[in-house]
C-alpha cells in the first residue's frame, strides 16, 4: 500500500490527538510569522527614523567635517553643496532607487531674547523637503505657521518658554561663520512646535536653508547632503556609486558614507535580526515538539501492527518512512495554516499601522511613530519550510524506534 495513503488514514484514527499536534504547529508558525512581520516593521522604522533625522541613507560631506562632526564646524562645510546635489542626481545606475537629495545645515548657536541667552541647535534645510523628513510641520501648535517665508523660524515649545518667546516675536541668533567671524541674524518666530520630546523641544529650532547660508556666509554651501533611497538596504551600493561618480565629476575627496557606517544603529538592527532569527527557530521547535510525543505514542500503541507489517515483508525503511510521513503531514497542515494566519495578521495591522507613540516617546528626536508590520514572501516561504523541517526532525527519532523493532517481540506485546 502507498505509504502516503496509509499515513493519511492513520492520522484519522485519533483525530483529537492529530488536531492537537496540528494546532501546536499552527500556533507556533503563526506566532513566528507575525513576529517576523512586526520585527521587520520595527527595524524598518528604526532605519527610517535614523536616516531621515540624522544621516540620510547616504551622507556626503567633507572629510574635515566628518572628523569634527560633533562640533558642526561651518568652516569645514561643503562650499558648493548645490553642485554635489546635481552630481548625485546624475549618478549612473542610481535613478530608479533615488527618492530625494537635499542639503542640510546643522550648527550650534546662541539665542538671545529679553529674558536671557541660551545655547541651542539650529537645523536648516529646504522647507518643502523637510516636511517629509523632520516632519516638524505636523508638530506646530495651533495658530502657528511653517517656514513659508524667508526670515522665519520655528522654535521648540520648551525652548521658547525658557527664552520667554511667543509666536510673532523676534529671535536673535548668534553663531560662528564659515570665515570664523561672528554671524548675527534676526528671525521672526512663525510657529512653535511640540514633538513631546522634551530634550528636542528644549534645545532645537529650525530655519530655512537660505537664511542659514546667509547667517554662516555660505553662498551655496551646507554641512552635508542627505540622499534618501526607496530602500535603506540599497545604501551601501548607492554610496559606492555616488563616491565613484563624484570623483569622476571632479568632486573627489569628499566623505561618502552609507548610514550603516554612521553610529551604532546598523549594529543594533543587525543584532535584533540575528536574535530573532534564532528565537523563531526555537519557537518553531517548541511548537513541533508535541509531534514527537504523539508519534512516539502512536509507535507504542501500534507495536503489534508494526510487527505484523514486518512479518508480511514490509522493509524497515518503509516502516520508518510511514511514521515519518505522519509527522510531516501534521507539520505541513499546521505550517500552511500558520503562515496564512500570521500573514493575515500582518496584512491587517500593516494597513493601519501600530501607533507606538507611548513606547518611543522617550527618545531624543521626533519620530515617525507608526509601525507597519511587513510581509515578505520569502519569509513566508521560509516559515512554511521551517515548520515542515522541524516536524521531520522531531518525528525522526520515534519513527526510527519503530523501524528498529523486533517483529516477534512486537507481535507478542500487549
């Protein structure tokens, strides 16, 4: 008789036990599939927030600025950031992946008001581009306006409170220029923003790129150029293409870095992925372990049947294969149902997103706090295969026990 047909028939002999085994695998594979989508969404959010706030997927600046970046020296900034932007946009092979190329200036300043002075961080960029990056336009308090006109600034709520400033007041900004002279500029506060992050709201304000260039004496310059791609996973390749093209365009000597080389966030993401990879294997084994118990119980219950089959001429390998197939069938059914269940959960939650505002509100930068679980077809196929694989592994030992029985002893067993 065909082993597969016998195995399917045998599964129906104790349907409750078979159902429990399938349910166990289903729960395990559903869990790892859903958690993989959720963890992928968290990783994507971590990479997205870091790159849009800090570095871009690829970051371009001068080698001198890179060495002294913590001091944000205007004297080491890109002298012609617009030329760098134009060259990056024309990089061969980069077009399909390229989303945005934008210059940004960061500088330490002293803000002055009637109340007193306070050190602060100034961020300057193209207002329209920064709406999709820093997203401070979403955090402006009612009645305020974004950086719609030259000579305006938006200020963190706590910073404005410390300086006794309100919307419509004049903000006095003092900093060191690119030529080491003293830069001074007055800006009108068009809006006050509140991200809910006290460290950010109490130390940061934003101004237009052209105003920052005027303040620093940088005609076309910028601290750095940020390159945003469709996928953060293409950053290393894009950095290599950009570096080669800038050198060929006469803009060599610049520091072109993928976000993976800046800070510890890439290492954290890699560690998170590795930990979860081993975690999902452990969960899958725990879910399939009940199959081993059930197959062993079946072997012990069918000792006489096994002895009779052997005495009728069934070879030991076919005996092993018969019980192994029973375990595999339970694994296939449970795994298929599990990946469908996990994928369905990810699709439903991914469409709406999970609001993690409370969870990540303690960070020091404004974040896009909606997590969207991700569905990767390759991962779904892997979890289906994983469920089957662990079912094979846990079923092998009891199946091997059945194939090594002595026929006479098996028939005599009660």
